[in-house]
C-alpha cells in the first residue's frame, strides 16, 4: 500500500473522529430551542463524512454517515427524544468503523 495514501487515510480518520464527536455532542445537547441549528450542523458534518469516506475507500463509514443524514431528514415532526434515539445507533456504528479503520492502519483510536 502507498504510504502517502495511508497517511492521508489516517488524517481523514482522525478528522472523522472529531466530526463524529461533534455530532454526538450536538445530539446529546439537542433541545427544542437549538434543534434547527444543531440538526443543520450535524447534517453538514454527516454529509462531509459520507463523501470523504467513500473517496478514501471507507464505504462503511460513508454508508453510516448516509444513515445519519437519513435519520436527520426523517426527523421533521418527531420529538427531540426520538431524534436522539435515531442518531444514537448511527453514531455508535460510525464510531466503531472509524476505530476499526484506525486500527487497520496502525493508528491509535480515541477512547
């Protein structure tokens, strides 16, 4: 494997960790008062992960990020609790995939 590409993949995964942590924080702090701004930001981050994940060969990360986007799109008219619940599974799966990618590349995963 090309070392430079592996380095880029590690950099992407490190950035992906930060993005998914932000999505988690947005979901955790979600309220009626901040709903639109939080969901817009979470959608933006998920969209970035979806596109970049596929570009770096992480199809599962891309698919999990797409699941977050779909959960957010389906959140209209649902309670904050329902939105949080929908996002939890998607976030967990995406976090596992990012950690697995880092492990495969020999990089430490965030705890």
